[in-house]
């Protein structure tokens, strides 16, 4: 039996500027002597901080009782010796047992509190994990699939590979991939429990039982490194306030020689005829609106740079335009209507825009729908596809 | 005979996997605990709702059990680990040889997990002990993983720990 390459190395670090001591990976020592160095590091950290010490266990994948007791002991002793400092243990909702285990420390010493970092952690979370997005995502994927199905093989998709789809949403992309390309293993990760529940239902409806849908934070994944031939992340780099951090994670889980595949938009380039000016004005505003919430929906053409900076080689970039002529024009119109609901109906309101602005903002979406359904009209939604190979 | 052994649910648990190993071989390397728990967890979790996280939770719990047998077991004989499933619960049966005073110890530790003051004992041990006792490891499983733990009769010098882990409900 070999588990080579499966375990995540244990790491303890202290950053004095953020007063944060972090533990990550797998720590299962036989005796506390094996972690003596890390224990001293924690003690030294406590000596240096003022006010509060953050103990970050977000990426602590495994910790046995021996290690837990040793670290807990240091913190509990410090509570006695240093009533002037507070301890905030930062856990994640993904590794639920850490929250339970560390949670007990608060019952012993109220100076120790627990924070689950990902209960509210990225600026656009409430919009993006919003269930009202679910029906749009499905129609969107149906429209983009017509193109991606022929594009994917140029980016490394083939049968028998192991793949991960990160920020999988409602998971219909992987269902389509499974039917078309038959990869050997598919892991699909998202941070929306509602979307994942929906995804599992969709897969079950297709009689597909072997897609591993998992709850997680794409920027702090528990998945081991170097394990996938193909890692996709669709329409999602653009909604992260730190796309490079997410890309670093995609890189990490990809096998050397494997490829990371991302798709993104440049919303200001959505177009339509007739009424092109109103449409263009609105989509320019969409880009500004997202950037207000720290999301860059103009990212598409920047993906070459992002992939290069992340260390990928053999970068391939292409673009395609979803249009009202691809299939069902009504599908196109439905997607735009859903965008209007969320962008004008929720996000713009949340930003505090005036009713006049919102009315004009809505008009552009209406005009885009008009163009899509017009017998002589044309409406488009451009997408950029980019992939890069992780060096061997 | 242990009363719990006659629990009617017994029959409905379906076997998933069974591993046997010479105890001497198992004891030759501490990392066997980590490797076996990781390996078994992956295999049995593949058809759970969230296989990645189920496997993480299961590995945590199983590793503690294996560590307990590593620390408390004796080298002659076999260690056996079998995993069963019923609904949202996995059952681990871990059989290993140990000395008779260890048997006594285990039966006390197991009954402590069912006492009303289990949480208080657990907290007490975190706040006082420098290293966890095996007693505490079983309390940890009962408290943090909602485990139900009992001992099943097996031929001396072996003992069998039976641990029901309702992880599917905790994970998803
Ligand atoms: C715009 S949707 C794209 C979904 C899907 N890839 C598609 O193309 O239909 C973005 C997805 O990213 C997920 N997401 C956002 N932040 C995340 C995070 N930190 N970790 C994992 N998923 C996240 C959201 O829940 C949402 O499903």
C-alpha cells in the first residue's frame, strides 16, 4: 500500500505583523517531542503579541489528540499568565471537527474565542451564493456548452483523465463533461451548499453517481496537491477579489504536466443590435458595479497574464461569442432577464443607486433582450477561454 | 456477555471493507496509523454525499482508534479492522491483542464515554493533562464525532472495540 504524495505536509508559521500563528496540513505525532519546535514557536509568538493572537487553523487538515492537547495546553496556560491577551482561533466550516474540538477551549477559558472564517468571507458572497442564480447558471451552461464541447479537447480534455471543477456551481458542466468525455474521476467543489445540493440532484437525475461533489473554499482547498490532469474553473476567477490566490490553488492541485482551464467574461463587450448604445452603456455599468463589490468581470482578456504570472507554460487563449442565433433565442433572453434581476434588482440597490440610474440600467438589459428576440436582431455574450500547463 | 452486543441493529449493518495485519508489523511503524486511516477513509467514503469531507472526518476518527491500539496493543497476534455501514452511520470494529490489565482499562474507558459527565471529564482532561490519556481519546470520539462506543467479546488476548460514527449527518 502506498500513500505517497497523498499527505499534505504540516506547517506552523507565525506572522508578527498580523499577529497570526497558523497551523496547516496533517499533524499526527506519536509524542509531543516531534512537535516541540512548533510548540516553542507558539510560546514565542505569545510572548511577542499585544492584545490578540490569531491562531489560524483554516487549513489544518488533520490533527491528532496528542498534538491538539499540546497546543491547547500552551494556550490555556497563557490565559493564566497573560490575562492581557485574547486568543481568536480561526477555523473553517469545511473542516467541521476543528470547530468542535477547538470550541471546547472557550468553555474552559472565555479569553479564547472561535471564529469560523468562511461564514462571510468574500465581498460578493451574498450575491454569488444566492440561490436565485441557480436557474440562470443552468441556462448559461447550456449555451456555453455548445461552444466549449469542441473547444475543450484543445485544452487537454480527454477520456480517462482525473479532473476537478472548482467553483462548480450547480455542477451541470461536469455532468456534460462526464457524458461527452468520460474522465476517470471528477471532483467538483463549491462553497454554496444550496448549489451543491442541486448539483447532486441533477447528477442523480442523469443516473450519474460517481461525481464527487464537495463543499469547500476554492482559495483554501483541502485537496492534496499534484493530483489532477485537468482543473477547470469557469466564470469564477472574475468574481474573486484575489484571482491570483485562487489561481495559485488551482496550480497546486494540478499535476505537473496537467492543465488548468479557466473561462471568464468581459462584460462591457456584451453587444446587440438594434439599440446598441443603450446596451453598451448598461454593460459598461455592469463592469463598474461588479468592481464596486471587488469583482472583475472584465477579466477575460487578462487571463493570459494571470496564467503567466501564476507560473503556467504553453498558454492557450481563445474566445467565443454566445449569441441569440446559437440555439434558442429565448434562452438567451432568459439569461439576460435573470442578470437584470440580480444586477439591477439586487446589486445596484445594495450599492445605493438612484431610481433614475436603476431605470436606465434596466433599460439596457431590456434592449439586449429586444435585440435577441428581434427577427433581424443580433445579441452576443463574449467569453474568453484560457488554459496553461503546469511545468513538469 | 456485553448486553449491547445483542442490539437488533447489528444484522442490518452491511460490510464495506476488512483489513488484517500482523500486530508486530503494524507496531513496527507509527505512520501505519496515519496511512491506514487515510487509505480506508478514502475507500469507504467514495459513495458518501461529500466524499472528500467524509473521508477527512472518518480518517480523523479512525486514526485515533488506530493510535489507541498502537499504544495499548501487544505484538503477538493480528490486528483486524472492519468497516460496516448502516444508513448514515459507519461502524468500525477494531480487534487487536492486548494484555489483560489493558482490557480492564479499555472497558472502563468505554463506559466513561457513556456517562453523563463525559463532557466535563473531557474538558477537565484538556485543561489539566499535558498529553492525552487513551481515556480522553475515546471521550473525544464520543464528544466531537458523536461516536457510540462499546466493547465486544473476543477471544483473549484480543479485544474488539465497536465504534459507530454517524458522520454523514455531521458532514452534510
Ligand atoms: C459565477 S458562478 C459560476 C459557476 C459555474 N462554474 C458555472 O460556470 O456555472 C461562481 C461560483 O463560485 C462559487 N464560489 C464563490 N466563491 C467561492 C469560494 N471561495 N470557494 C468555492 N466556491 C466559490 C459560487 O458559489 C458560485 O457557484
